[in-house]
C-alpha cells in the first residue's frame, strides 16, 4: 500500500506541468552593524598613600560630564590625629596640564576664615573631602587637564592621580545580514 502511494505521487508530479522559473542574476550578501562593535567607557582613577598612622585615598570619577573628586583621609592609629591649620581652609584640589601648570584649583575665588584652626580625626575613623567640577567648566579644561592633586593643608603629603580617560571596551556587535539580488533576466525558452 505504501509503495503504491509513493508511485502515484511520483507519477502525478511528473505529469503536472512545472511552474518553476529560472533566471540570471547575482546576489550580494551585506552585513549591517546594528550596534557599535566597541563601547566607550570612562575609566575612574585612584591613588593612595600611607604616612605614619594616616592613609589618604584619592578617587576621581567622571559622571554625566562632571568631574567628581574625593579625598578620604583615614586614621589607622590608636590615638587621634590632629592637624593645625593657618586658616580655615582644610583641604584643596588642583588640576594641572602636562607641564604641571595649574589650570584649575578648587579654592580659587573662595574666602576662608583667617584664624588658626585644627582638624582632628578620631582613631580608626576617617574624613572625606569632596570637590566637583561642573560639566561646563570641566569641558573647558578637559583637553588640557592631565593630573589632579588633592591634599590636606599644613601636612607634608600631596596625592596625585591621572584624570579619568575614555577607553574602548570590547563587546560583541549586533549584526544584521541580508541579501541584495541584482538582475531578473529569464532564461530563453525553447519555442
């Protein structure tokens, strides 16, 4: 029975006129990127130092076009760490170009009390000092800015780090592959 059915299907397919059509042409395969093959990422920077019982850490981050600077000063000792200041300014941030020339300083155009002051960091505690360069001002100096330096005034330590830079990170691109058919000339038929 099964063989009979296969024979009938084969015979009927040979008797039915063909409707297939052949033509000349060529095809080109094209791949279109649907996403970037590499993404751009801002690398944050960090520097640290330890001096006696103090650890200083400088973190620089670029976020939404702004430069965020943070100086964390930790007292790792068992006694309070006290700094005597000549005025009310406790810390500062400085940005320089490749030649070390100042192009921005946090304390510029600020006024501080002109009285002796002290800063004390309790044992096993820390203080965080922050500064922010808004996107408008950062955009003005970004091409020339290389190094940021942070320090506590009236101490012997200054901590510097390279400003954040844009780097390409690897990712898998999304690709769309399609074809373009050129030509549609039919094969000459025998008449």
